């Protein structure tokens, strides 16, 4: 005995059976390595040429990488 799965369809207002797909999803993403850069922090001028060197540099100097997180800039939400 197999168990059927259902989902709610907003357009029709009804529950519809979900048919399992036999196809396996393919989702590969290859990311380029970082471009080399010179440090402007504690080891001014040092060349960082890979993600692993970048992570090690951050770890060594107890630094964090900040993107668009406002909480690091203005202390708020």
C-alpha cells in the first residue's frame, strides 16, 4: 500500500495529488576562485590568492566578512 501526497492548489481551492517525479534534479554550480588581492589590514600588502587563504587570514586575525548585514554597521535591525 503506497501513501499518496497532496498539496493545496490556490487557483482551484482544492487538494491535488502530487505525482512523484522519476527524473533526478541536476543542479551543479561551479564557483570561480576569488581574484587575488592585497590585504589592507593587519598584514598590509600580503597577497591573498585563494578562498582558503582568505578564510585562514580572517581566522588568524579574528575578523569577519561583512556583506549587506546592517546589524554590523548601525547596530540595528
